C-alpha cells in the first residue's frame, strides 16, 4: 500500500542553512533517502521551495481567484514529501519517524486512495 509522508515544520524551526547543524540535517535526509530506496519502499520524494513561492487557486462562481502564498495560514508549512510503498500503516509510521524533520516538525502519514481502473 502506498502512503504519503508529508513533512511539516515552521519556517523558523530547525537549523539555519549554512550552519554545521543544517549540514547534519541534510546528511540525515541523504541517509534516509538511501535507506528507503535500498529497502525498496521509495516511490517518489522531493523538497518544496519556500512558501514565498506558493500560489493558491480557488474557483468561485466559475472565476479563478489566485492569491500568493499557501492555502492555510499556519505556523507549520509543508516542506516536502515522500511517497512510499509498504505493507501497512505501522511500517509507514516507522519510516516517518526516521525523517530528520520529525525532531522539530511533524510528519503527516496518509494512505493513498486506490481508485478503480
């Protein structure tokens, strides 16, 4: 079964780019990605650019309304994702706990809805 691991953290949480601590987090991501790939569970995954690059589209009464920024104003923002294929939710939760950002952010785990062909 496929699960989406959505990586959230506040923009000001965690180490800052250019610091040794940030390099350690990035190393952790490279190691995690290699581990999930080697286990055969990796389907896809990418980091996202900052929320300052986001646009939100809403269609109301047939007219598109486009605003800058993410959909919801929250402290934690979506920073990236992994799509994995594992046997069950427990396995997905174990992988989520290994994502470096889980130490200062949160990882939302959601099963992918399987639609009939």
